[in-house]
């Protein structure tokens, strides 16, 4: 009922506000086969570990005299290394530092609930004892052992579901495999022959020789029709009916949805799904890549993904000796310590019933709302807009420390202590009785002077006229993908974005627009309006869009606006009349309280 009241208020205040609904790209189900029995453990797990390990790990981002940045597992492709020459690397691949029990132990200590490792990546080298080919770690390398046998057992002993990554189409070693056009002529490839003689037989080996698998993580589909893909899946299911198949098997036939590399949806998604991230900038080991995500960044990423209802699978790239980067070991263990106290707010949860707040995010269980406090408000008053259930208690999770709270119509306020136990993310558990409204996709966003600034992504705007929202993707380094939902298509004043805001404090606010602007849109006029006030601005050129180059944004401070009373307000952004081109591609609007 509370949500209905807020929606009615918004519609009355601005008649055109709901001209467009939330973009449907974010309201579709994330699952492909909701009846699969394996989804129960998968959706409860929340935190997985990805491991990319192969011949590229031995090379460490270098081929001959050149260093490469980005995705190290693509080194053969990027260097256009001849298949026969690249295969020679196997003769010196001898990972004596590999210790399956140590790997599984670190995973357990990190708090991960499943582990997936590359059985064969695009380079075509099999990291297990394959009878289908001699280009594998047992036959082609001096190591001569099957590390996957040991790792599967070690994970099973630790109670960690085990899975394989398998590149079913790209195989740069095989004349009929996908991808290698510098050695083998594409027009002469027989992809069906490749699937018959290597890809499908190897998948059957993996599903036969390593015990019960939690999942097979397919990658880079191609060369098969929907009917042929289904035939392949059906033949594999006979071997392990309970094993999950990822969505990258192709043609929408997977059991759960994998988003793009390093992508988190901006709102909760129904069904089973997963976000995958590198720990540094590469999946495979690169010796000179030391840009590792801190424990705080991992904890925020994990709680953010869980707040949307999904799983996070974080990648580690061991080196050619079988050792993990020390930063990965240390930072994963630090994350595990955080999970020891706050894991109840991650494992087995569903998406948060409240959308992201200035202080953090939420996750849910029946009768419980977990409040992930990333940032302490200056007045130590944690505001929970829309909490209308009967609150029984609020505690710091993992302790007996109770906090005072006050309930009013339409919101609940929690009094925080002077300091929080964990400045990265202290989790509060709010227990309640009755029904709590699901406000996870409510557009109205809170703005408060108790925080340094409010960042409102354009996904929460109401789109009018020709204005639309689309996911834009680009990379910094090769394969280091970035994703943002941007508003685009704004040319006329009718193409307005309207942001419903709940501004808590009277005062002045600096308005900053975070956008990318191509040359064709630069030096055009736009205006921001709030309560009859107008802020005109001129767009600034940032760069041309290219999905394989960095997309450049500017945080353009355009002026100050005054709020004379707290409450609900609508901030609008639109082009002025006379523009001929798209105004810009807006990522978010930022409001900074003027101190």
C-alpha cells in the first residue's frame, strides 16, 4: 500500500512521469530452466570462485619480446602466434607448485561455495588427461599428471561443488576449431567435424571421469544450430542429469543466466543468474598486472550482486608454476573473515526489498532485512524509507548488540553507534513480523546532506519522448570489459528525463551531470529544472564511442539549486529547442550538498 501511495503522488505531481516503464531488458527472467534441481544449491551459494589456468599462465602476458595487457588467456590470439609454435610452450609447462589441497583450502577459507576451473580454454590445451587429444597436460607437458583429478577430490573433501569451464567452439589449436584464421582458412573449416571429434567427446570425458559436477561453464558458442545445441545438451544430460549448464552454451538453452564479463544488472533480476569478475584486470595470469581489487571492493561487489538476487563468481589466475598471486590469497582470505561474521546476509538470501540507499544496499530472508552499511550518515540516523512491516529488533549481525529504532508512517529510522565495527560494510539485521512491501524497483531516490553526495543512475529516471536507456559496453585494456546503462536519444525538449527524488534536507545542492558526449553532440544546449529553477548548460565533447576503446565520461558541474522544503521533488533534464543531434549519453546525475 505504501508503494501505491508513493506512485500515485508521483503521477499527480508530474503527469508525464510514467510515459515509459522500466526498460524491459531488466525485467525479464534470468533463468532458463527454473525446474532444474541443481538451481537450489546454486541460488543459495551466492559466492563462487573462477580459476583460469593454462599455457597462457606460463607465458604471463608476454610473447617473445612483447608485453600484453588485458585478458592474458587471449595471448595466442593477440600475438597471432602460430599454433605449432605456441604448442611448444607445453614442453616447458611443469607446475610443480600446484597443490590441490592448498587451493581448495584457500577457497574454503575465502567463503566461496563453488569452484569452476578451465578444463580447456580457447588456446585448445586441455588441463586434464584427455584421451581425445595428445595436446593435454599429461601427454604434452613434463608435468605428466592430471591436476583436475586432485582438485576435484580436494574440493569434494571440503564440501565445495566443483565445475569445469569449457570453450566449446573456439579452439585455436585445431584446424577445424573456431577462431584461428591466421593459421587455418575459415572457409575450409568443418565445425561439425570439430564438435564430433573433440568438443563433445571431451565434454563427455569431463562429465564421466571427475565425479559429480556442480556445473559446466560453457563459453563462446558457435557453429551449431539451436537444434544441434539441444542435441548436444541432451546427450550430456544423460551422463549427469543434476549438473547445471551455463547460459553460454548458446541459444538460450542454459539453466541459469550469465551476464557479460564484469557486469551487474542495475535492478533485481528474476531467476538464477551470475556475475563474473576478474580479481585484477585479466582472467589468465599476467605477471605485470597488479591491479587487484581490495577486500573492501570485493565485499561491496559481493553484497551488491546479492542485493540484486544473483551470484558473484570472482576469478583468480594462478601462474605457470601453479601458485596464486599473493594479493589474491590475502584479499580472498580477508573477504572470508568478513563472511565469517556477516555471511548470513549473503548466503541463502534473496534480493533486497529496498533499492540501493545512500548508505548501502539490502538483502533479504523471510522475516529479515539485512542492511549493508557502506557509509555512515553524519547524524548516525539510518533512514529506511518504505519499511512498513512491524519491526521487532535491529542488531549488528553476528553480535548481541541491539540498536534503537523508531517507526513512523512510511519509514523506519535506526540509531547507529558512534563507530561501526567494520567500516567497509557493517551489516545490521532487522527482524520484522507481517509483510514488508517489495520496493526494490521504486524509482524515488533519497538525497540527504548527511552524505557527501547522492549519485542517481539514469536507470531510475522516467523516460519521455524519444529518450531511451541502453547498456553500453567498452573495454579499457583488451577484454577488460566495462558496462553502464546510459540514457540516449535526447534531441528535443520532449525527450526529458525526470528523476523522482526524496530530498531530506533544506539547502543548496550542486548539480553534476556524469555523461559521455561525441563530437556531433558537443556544444548543444540543455537545461536542468527543479521546482521552477533552471540551470542551463552546454554539452562538452568527451570522445567518440568505440566498444574496444575506453569510453570517456566527464563529471560536468553545471551549477547550484536551492531546496526550500524537504520532501518529494522532481528533477528534470532535457535538451532545449533547436538542437539537431543527440544531447549526450547520460550515466548519472550527482547532487552534492553545499556545506
